[in-house]
């Protein structure tokens, strides 16, 4: 590593490094920086027994935005990447999506509802997973939407039980399970692995996958309508 630094220094001192060559040298310097950070963290962890803060860790030198989503506990496979949150309507269309950078579900619940509402004024109710729950989120979401199905974490009070055992709440949670099919469909449309580069490329890839899924849903509606028309003509 010291030899690489010295070579870069001497090349720059010669003053005939082209812009393209300088760009390549900066790339090498980037890898040197990653090496120094990794050596420092290994020494701190192994030699001094220090616990490395999560925000100091980097899980990919090629895609620095990569986060550790799941550590593989309790039978869940390890996952690296970025979380993506989607809002789906009753017809299967994805109304809105958000790439979550260093965010958990509870941090995006309100903004996601507000942004979806601004695009679709008829968006009046939504069902969430438990991961989105905080007392403040439930209170704020009720100001944005007419109906919110947001299961509470932990022990339920008498009032919470009444809310979550209501017919409207149960029906919303029953329909909520269909969002898993949209997640699987997005994976089938390219989101199982992003083949683009950089954070901007990742967000573009997500947007194209959402567009592809919505076009598929639209196509299914058009084909179904066409079949009905054909069946009516045959029956006439």
C-alpha cells in the first residue's frame, strides 16, 4: 500500500498525467482508502476488542450505498442492498415507491402517505405492517388518511383490541397480504438483483421495475376487457 502511494505521488510529480490517467489514479486512491479503513477496523475489533459502530461499516467497495438488511437470524437469509417501500392500490397498481437510504419503515410511513395522497387525492386509506408502527405515526397518519390499519407492536390495550378486531381493520389486513405478490412480481421484473451501478442507477432500476409491473397489470386489464367483448359477440 505504501508502494502504491509512493508510485502515485511520483507520477503526479512528473506532471504529464492525462485527465484520464488522473481519474484512474483517483480510483486507486479510493481503494487504498478502503484498505486503510478495513485494516483500522480489524485492529480495533480483533486486537482491542472494540465494537465497531454500524454507521462506520461499509459492505461494498463497489457500491458504497449498500446496506446490511438482514443478518440471517432465525432462518432468514442474509440480505445486502437497499430497502424499497411500495404503495399498492386495490387493483394491483403500484401508486408510489421509495428507496430507503439508512431508514427503517417507521421513518417513512408519514411521508409515503403524504406523497401518495398528493398524487392521488382519492387515496383515503392504507394498511401497514407492524414495522411502521409508532404512536406518533398512528396519530399523524390519521390526520392524512380517513382510515389507517396500523397494527400495534407489543401488548394491546382494550381500545387497541377493539380497533384491531373491528371488521374494517380485519378486512384491510386480509387485503394487505396481496402486497407480497407485488414484491415477488417486482423481483421478477429485475429487482432480485440490480445490474446497474451507483445509487442513481439503483433508483432508476427500481423505477423501471415499477413501470414494468404497472404495464403488466394494465395489459392484463385490457386483455380481460377484450375477452369479455369477444365473449359477448359470440353469445349474440
